[in-house]
């Protein structure tokens, strides 16, 4: 049976056509520096291949096969659990990847800032979950400008204090709104990030939202990865405890009649513990129905270190999830050229802090390629280790007998895709032979 994909808004298609018509040239990092202007849509028609050095280095690429693999796994997870996905776009900020996620049936797209909302609206996205407190005159104005439009988006925003609620109410003054602003109460944890710590204050906020003529209480929200540095065996009970508080508050709001008509939204889940979130939140029920929404932003690109280990822990927690589809795989790679071998046990590659993430941990040198020695890159062993990054250089430690030479290509795996995507305006999408088939644009 042929899969039917959701029809995208006409505004999205118009914006994508305009993007595809934009010109790019050799001033764009990663493209051939001698490239005369071409339309964005023509990138995949140039016959470029990374291994032939048709691109400039450094260059980030996305593996098409890994992207498809990761889409398949997440769709299987959602089908199995009944959860819905509102992927956090801060990871990629790429309309081409938004399209993929919307075609896969995303319930909404999640943003963190007003400018990210503006990008989503530029591409006609009709339901946006803003997983952050919105404060500041211009930021709040964007929300209510949108709600004044007949064809505006459905917006959901989170609050965790009287002050953040007051900012919204003040921004709505004098407005003639076409719809109410959806609000989710955010539940936090001691020592964590944002979010309510006090149940009495949470109930008081819920009652204020219910009494408002411009807001409506749509549900509750949390972020489960708010325990950095806590050992894993201690972290899991804390996550469960936070979700327990969240559901207790949901029951209080339900009993008081404070929720707006329609499904109650229960949302949590970054890219590490969404399995725990879904299992716990699915236990709660409301007469009008409920929807459990996870917000993983990193699943599509995944990575080779931090999230790869997190996925292994997820499978260990629930081995059944390891058999629903091929496992998540790292899709984002950054490639550079060996530019110096100043010492026998060190070589330096043209990849640095301007090109690859280093906030979680240093990247890993995974692949080696030399023209004339086979058709595909060869894996590098664990004895190849990135020891530090400069702005434009990666220092790789190796055995003194290693055959890596100046001019060879090195492919790096990443840890934390969010802070690699934001270093690139354009990222080619390649097949398994590293031939360029298309590209994505980012809006950071």
C-alpha cells in the first residue's frame, strides 16, 4: 500500500519554491570557492562528489540513508506508543527537514524563540509549540500579531510564574484576537531549569489562565533532562518524580474544570528520555481526551557520541524498542583535509570550532579516505583521538606508524547536533557514495 503523506500548506510550498530559486555561489562555506551563482535547487544536479574533492573543505554533510533510517525508527516508535511528535526545530532550523517532519505527520513543530517562530511562519507552519517562556515586548508582540490574523497559526506557549503570565496579558491589551493563546503550565524540578516548583502556585496560575479572556489552559509541559551531572541511577527516579508531580497537577486542573475544551496536551521529552516520558504520561486520562507530545529535536540527525550512548541506554531500558526498526544512526558528518603532520603521533585537519560541536565533548575521527585507495572511506580505530580544537584546526593523536598523510580526507562524527548545524548556512545531502543529491538551508 502506498503511504499517504499529509498535504503541506500552500504557503509552505510557495516559500520552499522561493528558497529553491535563491542563488548560491562560492562564498558559501563548503561549496566550491570558484562556483558561479546557481539556484539552490541545482545543487544536486552538479555531479559533485565529496571524495573527489569537488567540495571545499571543511564541509558538513548529511547522509540520506541515515536520515531515512531515523525517520523510519521514530515513526515506528510513535505507532507503537501512540505518542505524537512536535520536533524541536532549534536543532536544525532547516525548512527542508521541517518538510520531512511534517510529511511524517508531526503534530506540531516546537520553537524556543520568537525568531524561530517567525521562520516557521515564513514557511506556513500552522501549529507551533513554544517550549519557552516568552518575555520581552517584541517577542510577545509577535504572538499576538499572529493571533490577530484570520489565517494565523495555533500557538501554545509555556508559563511558570505570575510574571511570565503578566507579560502575556499585557501584550494582549487592546488586541482583537481571532483565537486565544494556548498556554501550558511548565513543571520544573529543584536545581533544574525553568518550571514551577510549587503546586499551590501552579494551581493559582491555572486559575488565572482560566479566568482570562485571551488565554486558555491547554495542558502541562516539562523538560526531563534537567539533572546535569547526576548519575544515571539517580537521574531516572528524579525524572519519574517530576512527571508524577506534573500528572498530579493535571488531575487538579481537570477536577477544577480549568482546561479549555478539546484534548489536554501533556508534553515533555527531549532526545534522551522520551521513552520514559511516553510510558508515564500515557497512564493519565481525561474525559475529553489527551495527547502525549514529545519534542525530540535530535532524532533525525542523531550523533555518534552523546545521543548514540543515550539511545543505547534507551534500548537497555526497553529492549523491545530495539526491534521496531533499524536503530537510530548518526547522519551528520564533518569532513576536512589533513593539512599538516608536524609530529609522528599528531596530524592536523582543517576542521575547528567554527565547523563542529565541542560543547558536550570533542568530536571523533571516524573515517579516512585517500584518492586511489578504494571507492569508500575506511574506518579509523579508537587509537585516533581528537585532543583539541582551534578555530580552524583539529588536532588528532595517532600511532606514529599511522599511514595518514597530508591531503587525505578525514570524516568526523559529532556529539550534539544542535551546535554543529548552527555553524552552517548550507549542508549538502549525500548518498552512501558521498555523491551530492541535494542540500538543506539553515536559518540561525
